[in-house]
């Protein structure tokens, strides 16, 4: 019988790690969390939460600018950038304090140090070691650098560095048209920056439904963002006190005050001792786990970005719960059947399940429905008529395979389709749902009806 310091030690306190730790204590385990930076991980401190706080300020600015069309005189308003960032910090600090309070109340010990695995049950934490029967690795990911565009915190900045700006740049080049790049493009555009965004693929949001991504691109360009697809940076020519001159793959040259590089995430699996315990890694250095989130070592589990796949906070949290339950003898398999994905641009993009392209490659016989928000009463009231709901259904089984939304509150609406897919509801079940009027959610019902050409408010 071993006498370990803890039942479970969780390395990393992001949305996977801290949720896992809390669930473990609910199941009666003695737990410690090792975190080298602030609790909450990238999501709380440098990602989801601070970004969306800035987006809310940007949207408020947008609404003020168009308030006149709703009969509200808002002359004389201005952007107080200092207060915008103060509010962002207040939100982050409040939520971070909330996690630390939960740790304290539940008896979770927080060790503020860098963790390195020494063996299967031992972890080096700076000047001491701790032992644990089980270990959960939740070390997350970091911004990926491009060769020749190394982050310097001044000219070339990462999505982490952007929160340290003390003034809004007059011009910015955003390299990468994924979710992070598009979100910052929308924020900075509303704040008054001249934004140029480039994407190597033939459309922005390459992992999203092509039709939806193309429509978003049109709307972003309409708002003043310059977007170039099939384009990359060839080199930077020179720096001066005001600008860095960039040469693009199409031969153009242009100067920018800042270059924000958003080309993906690097998995944080290096230098944490995985080699000492022979943890299996994929070619991309992700920790390999089974359907129970267990590594090739019986007592070591891994969750979140470090295992690759879905690099999303809500997926990491779900994995954290599942890993905790498996450790405690409650067999629980992880399913990625219906994972919602959201992009908080303006308007928002959200999706779940299969895109049209993916469903076709899997040889499904499809019924596709579309309902535009311009045909919708509540959207008219809100003056948010851009976008649509697109539904992909299996013609044979009459079930929802996927859904994509471009429009106001898409990130909230997608939860309904996630439930449809998880529950395996058939179209006859879906047609029986009554949506309140007037609400945005009515468009969900219309989109379902449109798969059978029976939507009421469109031809």
C-alpha cells in the first residue's frame, strides 16, 4: 500500500484542469493542482474571456453608431480604451478569484510552480517533489509562431500580446483567418483600426462550412476589413519607428504598425517530463489517449488541448469531468458526436456536427434547409438581419447531421441544434416543438421546416 501525498494531481488549471479537479473532489478525492501561471489557463486569462469582453465593448460601440436609426440620439459618445481594458481585467480577476475560492472551499491545494514528471507517481515542483496515485496532464497550448515572423511583442505580436496594447494601432495586418484572427479583426475594426487580414486557404474559417464562411467574409469586407485569401507573407523588408514593411506572396508590399500572427496553436507537451515516463505522443506531439482519456500509463490521464483534436475550452471541461469519473471508477466514454464551435465575430458564426461538404464526402443523402434572418420578425426588431441558419439532415434517417448559423446570437442558438443531434431527434419530433414569438429561436423551427420546403416565412 503506497502512501501518496495526493489521490490525484492535476497539472494545469485551465478549463480542463480546474473542472477536473473540482469534479474529483465531488467524488471524494484528495487533489492538488499545479499551475505555473494564473489559474484559469489561456481561456480565462488570454483567450475566451478577455477576448469576448473586448468584443462586447466593440459591439456596444457599433450599436451606438447606428442608434440613430432606432430613434436614439447618441451624439458625442467616444471610445474610452483605458476603461475598456480595465473592465476586461476586472472580469478576468473576478472569475480567477472565483476559481481560487472554489479550490479553497473544496480543499484543493494549489501549488504555484512549474511541474515536471519524474516518474509515474512523482512530480518535481521546483524545490520539492509531490507524489500522487493518479496524474492528469492538462497543460494546454500556446500561440504558434511562423518562421521569420517571430513574436517580439512590438511589431510581431501574438494573441497573448495583443492584450498588452496601450493604444489602438492605426493599421494592423492579421496573419491567419481562423477564429482568433477573425475575432480580432472584428474587434479592432470596430475600434477604428485599418485592418488587413490574410488567409492561406481559399476562404476564411477554413474548418467551417464554406457557404457560411464565404458569407461572413463578404460581411466583414462590407464593414471595412480588407481580406486576401490564398495569400501569405513572403518576408518583411524593413522596420522603422512607425511601420514594418511586409511583402506578400502576390508581390504586393505594404506597411503596418502591427502584425498579429494567428496561425494556430502549439501543444504544450515539451519539457514536462513525458519522456521520463514514456508517454506515447502523436506525430504532432499530442498526448495519445484512449476513449477514457487514459494514456499508455495506467495511472496517467490527459485532457484538453494537449491531446489535440478539439482545441476548445468547453471540450476540455467536458473531458475534465469524464477523466475524473474514470479515475474514480465510474466508466465514462468521451463522445465528440456533437461539439459546438463558435466564432465571436460580428455577426457571429456557430456550428455543430457535419458541414455540407463533410456530409457529402460521407455519402449521406441530404436534405438541406436554410432560413435567412432578414425574413424574421425579431431580427427586424433588433436590426440584426444579416445571416442565416443552415441545417444538414439525413434524408434516410430524418435526423440532424449538422447545423451552421451566421448571425446575431449564433453562439447561443447553436445549443439547441447540439441537443437535437445528441438526442437523435427525427424531423417529425422537431416539427412538434413550439418556439415562443417573437424570438430569434423561431428561426430554428423555420430552418427545420425549410428542409422539407414547408417553412412559412420564405418561398
